[in-house]
C-alpha cells in the first residue's frame, strides 16, 4: 500500500495513485461470474447477448466497480472505507483496458472522524467513462 | 409495464457465509494481487482480524443468494434484458472471512422513462454480521430494456 498522507496534508484536487487494469478477457468474465454468483448469460454467451441487441458479451458492471474498489483500497485500509458506489455509464467489453482514477473532491468531518469524498472513475482506453462514482473514506 | 404494487416488498431473510476461499477467488477474478485477500498472516500484519473482503465483495452476498434475479423473476423480467444501472455501498463493520452475514432485500422503487422503453427497479439489501453489527447497506438500480 502506498503511504497515505495525513488528513491535514491532503488537498481537494489531490489524485489517488491511478490503477490501470489488464485488458478484460472472456476468461475473466467467466471467473467473475463464478466468484460473484452473477451468471447472467449476457456476460458469458455471445449469442444470448446479441439476441438482446448487445454487441456481444459485456463485462459485469460490478467487475468494473471492483476495479474502483481496488483503487480505493490500495490507498486506504479497508476498515476506513465508509462508502463506495457509482453509476454504470458505458459498457466494457472483452479486450477493453480500464483505467481507474480518483480525485479528492471534499474534506469533511462526520461521526467524529475526518473524511474525504473521492470522485472515482473507470474509463476505457477509448475514453468512455464506464463507471462514474464516489467513495468516502476516513483519514486520520 | 412492471407491477408497481411490488414497491415496498421485503423478501425473506437470507444467510451468506463468507468463505476464505471465496474471497481469494473473487480477488483472483478481479485481478487484485493484494496478499491480504489470500494470507491470514499478511492480513493480520496489516492490522486486520483475519482475511478481509474487498470493498465490493458484499455484493456477492446479494448475487449468490439470488437477491437480484429472484425479484426480477417475480416481476416477470428476463435477466438478459437487464443492465446494472447503479450500485452503492454504505459500510459498517468490516467483512471478514468466516463471517456469517444475514441479509434482507427490499424493492425500494419501480419507475419508468422514455414512455416505458426503460424501466427501473431499485433494490436495497442490508447485511448484518454474526454479532448483530450492520456490515453493509447496498442500493442498486436494475435497468430493464423493453
């Protein structure tokens, strides 16, 4: 884990160490289906995906959100992550390389602790924002 | 059109056991090499009680317990016509290998856009751990492409 600065040293606009993932593969979608319990055929079967007018299998949105979880948990301990989530704004397909970034959007205080609101984004190499989200973390 | 009388429906409580191997399998699948998800000694040295679950792992309790597709089936929705619209996690106690999570899912809202071409189902699942602490509250939006 990279060193997390103290709350006082963190400024709005600071960026988290970025995370670029290996290209999403069909094998990964199968592994994620098994690991997550999400066996929706649109992630596994091209014919079923095309039958509902998708371009072919698409990645689970939650796989891409898990990349954002990795981004945040690489910066702060898991026990300091208060919330995380986002909107699925574009599809990720096999072969896509997803880059995850985070920017400190606000410094707040709640429940007796210092907190950071972080804007988090997962973007494909084509420049499409696949997940647009936010995380809140506690920082000492 | 989806039957809006399902808004407010709460499903029977389910139990999900957080298996250590499942956390490793999940970390492998998402390509997260952090050894805290694989090795109890490393996790303890990093300050965790034992192997912790990655941030979005709580959603495995939802999917593995059929808490998303079961409400969809009841509503007559073909899962291949759905997309995940949004997902939000609000965390309480950290989730660890060995935890026995108890959950409850509720249909929070059902609405449509574009004259019914797109319908939205908002689902919320609350997870409590074996000591009665709130572990996570999850709110998701499923988009139905009609």
